[in-house]
C-alpha cells in the first residue's frame, strides 16, 4: 500500500466513513491512477477535468457511478492533498428526479412465497416489515431486538441510530428462525454449503449483500412480477403502504431515518389511495365549462 493511499484511508477513518464507503472511494482513486498510469498526486486539474468527461461521454456511466467516483476523488484531493480546485464545484452531475418502483402488497406476498431458503426469506421480510435498507437488515444483531417494546434498534446510514416498530408477527418469525441457529450475535448469519452449524463454528459473519440480492432476483422472476424491483424496493413499498394506510408522513420519515421531510415526500406521488381521492375532484373540474 502506498503512503498516499494509507494517508487517504486514515483521513476517511478520522471522518467516520464506513468500511464500505472507504472501499468504494479507494477503488475510484485506483481507477483514476490506472487511467493515467501515474500516481494520483501527479495528476493536474485539467487532467482530472478530462477524466470526468471520459466517465460521462466515453464510458457513459450512470449518475450514481459518477457521483461515487467524484466523492472518492474529492476526498483524496481536497482532504488528503489539500487542493481546493474549482473543478469540484461544477463536475457533479445533476440530480435525477425518478420515482422509485413500488410493489403492491399482493406482489410482496408472491415474491416472499418464492424465497425457499429461510435466512433470505426472513431477512427480506424484515426489510419490508420495518422499512430497512438492505445492510441495515443483514447486519441486525440479537441485542437489537427489543421484544418487550416491539422495537428494532437500527444502526443506520451515516451513524444515525433509530428505533422502528417491529410487527408482532415478524417478531414471531425472527424467534422461530433464531431457534434454528441460536447465534449469540447475528440474527441472520451467513449460510454455507456445510450448513449453519459449521458456519457458526467458523465464526461466520452476517448474510451478504450479494446473496440477498440474488435470492430476491430469483424470487421476483419465479413470482412472475415484471417490475424492475430490487431489495431496496421493499423499503419504498413499506413507506408507500404506510402512507396509504394513513400513517403520518413525519412518523414515516422517522421510521426510514430520513434527515429531511423532502426525501420522504416522494412517496406522496406513489400512493394509489391519494390518486384515488383526487380522481373525483379531477373529474368535476370541467363540470361548469
């Protein structure tokens, strides 16, 4: 590991970046260095400008991919190398205003019915039943379950903890599944081909992101649901279904761990109940024209 990379990792550690974020940012800088075949510390502002044009027009990367590259490279140049270049003020791609995909309750049930492996089925059910991000659910630990108050303690994005309501039926599923492995730490230990017992004996960590994504994709296909859904769609569906049921938007914001109500307000565009309530007034708009 080069001294520059080590210094960057130390800077990110001091600022509290997660291990996964650090890995993504280091990869972004490594790709930049490989592109120019020299140390990132030798790259000029103009070369960096041409690199972002290459990502956008040459590789035609999606907005999220360019944003990750930008954030990682900014950490290196602004924080580690202390270069305050104006380029970083103009290179960020514009925010896309896309509405997320939402599943109906019936579609959620059909998908879960196709998940055969218990660890994936119960974990995905937890994502939906509590509105969690994928890794928030995968990394749940036994002490995070407050069964007396029917709450889950969530270690959220950006080190922002929160409590979310735990449905009683989901608590029963969690208990039943935990009895199959009795891990003292993880609610969803990663399975291996040799079984859960061997996995726990080897000190296995939590179920992985890729395995949950794969299980969801297979179940989506087998359920005959043709929407472009992924595990995070369960979180969008949770918020939309709560809003349709009349739950206050501020409560939903707190359950999701959103820092701003504006982020949560997107779900008002997705609720069938609200569109239905507006249909009659819309039909009457031209009554006197």
